[in-house]
């Protein structure tokens, strides 16, 4: 898997796409059922590359969530 693979349609690299996944939390839930079809269809990922993508996406979501929790705890 290369972080420079581009998403069909938007042209975002894989790394750029992953960095934008948490932005969706402001609008709607984000789940594996959303991410797998994008990874397979738009980036052509499968097997270990798909698992690596999902791992990175989940880490990005947790990082955003943990930052929000830390901010609310400080208030």
C-alpha cells in the first residue's frame, strides 16, 4: 500500500483521505461499513493493505475522539 495512491473522483491521496475521515464525525457516524467499500472500490485495496488502511482510519478516529474528550474534561 502506498500513501500516495489517489482516490478515484476526488483525487485525494490515501493519507489525505484518512486525515479527513474524522471530519465526517461532525455530520454523521463513521463505521467500517463505510470505509471498506471506499478502500476496495476507490483505492483498490485488499488483504493486508485493506487492514492497514482500516487500522490507520480507526487510529485517526480515536485520536479525534480522545482530543474531544480531553477538551470537554478541561471545561
